[in-house]
């Protein structure tokens, strides 16, 4: 019986180390360029993301046809979230949160910093509380 326990010890140790390495590695697998599409208040909008994870910290840039702004957030396993400051008017942030699966990410985008006010866009329409978004990897 003691011999069986000793033989299982290395197998269990290797399994734990591989699991831990997979969790640590998942953030770094997000590194690179991604093509983001989200359903905004006036239809589909696009951006290019440059994601630069370091451990659980996520930095990078969010580039649209109009501007390029930094992003910051976090990574926990396959889950990620990041904030992007947009000029508006009025200026506000959008928090993107989602789940990565291979070369795809999907989730929700929620406007922030609006002090509880509904965002009135083109024609005075009121925005939803959140929008869906997806991203596909362009390059590592």
C-alpha cells in the first residue's frame, strides 16, 4: 500500500503542475492583435485590439477608425475584462468583459461613468445597459 502511494505522488504532482501552468499560460495566450466587433447603439462597430497580458494584469490598445486609446484590465484564467475610455460627448468608459476560447473571445460591453444617466445617442435614442462583442485573433 505504501509503495502505491509513493508511485501516485509523482503523477499527482505532475498533474497539479500542469494545471497551474495552464492557468498561468492562459493570459499569455491572449497576447497579440484581435479584431473586435460589437453591436453598438448605431449598428456593428469595429476595433483592433492589441492585448499585452502580464500575469493577471492586462494592458494594450483599442484602435478604431477615429482614435487609438490605451486599455487596462485583468485576466483570470480564460476570463478577461478591460476598460476603454472614449471621448463621447460626454466622455465615458466602456468595460468589456468576456471569455476566451482559442482564437475567439466573446462577452458583454457596458458603458461606465455615466452617473446613472442613460446615454442619449444619435436621434436621442437611449442605449441598452450592455452590448455583446466578439473578437477573433489577427496575429500573435
